[in-house]
C-alpha cells in the first residue's frame, strides 16, 4: 500500500470541489435572470450585449427571443454563491499556506529545472493523446503538463475568478476602486467572471477525464483516504 496525497491537500481539495459545484449551480441560476453580457460600466436591456446565452430568462423584462420565462431563483442562488465563494477563498488560502510550509508546492507542483522548457511540455502533451497514456502514475506524482496546469489554475485562474467576482460588488469596489476600473467597469468584470469560470469548468472536465483514463477508483481512493489500496 502506498500513500498518496497529504491530509491538507485532500481536505482542501474536497472543500473546494463541493464549493465550486455550488458556485456553478448558483451561477447558472444568476445568469438565467439576465443571460446577456456587456462591456464597460453599465449594461441593461437597452444596451447591445457583447454576447448573450441563448436561453430563456427568469425575468419578462429581459429580451431573449423566447415567449416564456423560467422560475426566478435569484434569491437563494445569490446567497449560496456568496457563501460558497468564501469557502473556496479560505480553502485556497489554507492550501497555499500549508503547501508553502510543508514544501508541497515547490516539491510537487513547480516543474523540475530540466522540464522548464517548451520541448518537455510538448512531450508531456504528446504522451496524453488518446491511446498514448503510459503506465498509471502514482497519486501525487505529477508530470510537467499537470504541474503547469495546476500552477496556472492555482495562481492565475482561481485568483482571477475571485478578483472578477469581487469586482462586481459595489461595497468592495467602493473601498478598492482600481479592482473594477482596471477591468473596464462592473459589466466587464461580470463578463470576465463568466469567461474565466467557463475556463475553470473546462479544466475540471479535462481533469476528471484524465483521472478516468489513469484509474478512477485508485485515484479517487488516494484523494479520499490518502492510500491507493483499500484498507483491510
């Protein structure tokens, strides 16, 4: 029996997973209330959107081209969205603090010096093509493609999702005005928040697909119990 992920990795991973699922579900409900996206400070039904989602709205005043509206779930979804966002934020901070103190980030996520080049990254991408996956890796042992992707999600994508989310809050932007002006305005922040969340969802789908290819039960057991084999 071999050990996989440290306890703090497993705890923060599942907290983030559950909270992110709640964010996606509640975010979809929030989008349904106004499935149009704008650029700049102001956007409304009289403003030409940058793009719109071709779905019915939950509000009759929003033009969508459909002759009916969906049930309005804006109340509970907004509350759940805010609460889940705090869980993601605190779990992320806890992961980074514990990861830095234990050396986990530098040891397991930062690519080795010899792998910090495009040739190594291309070779790793080629290994992950359909039908080319070699022997399943040990849990917690990441190749250069995984390390690069995880670093990008941890230090670029997740922080940007949080930033654009906070930039939609008038209370936050009143204290930190540059957080929204640097993005182009409140509506720009909303649009960027949606796009970055789509990128995070696509990463998650790819992550789950690769887990399935490498051994779903074995890797799930490692992320839950910390061991690759069932405890007797």
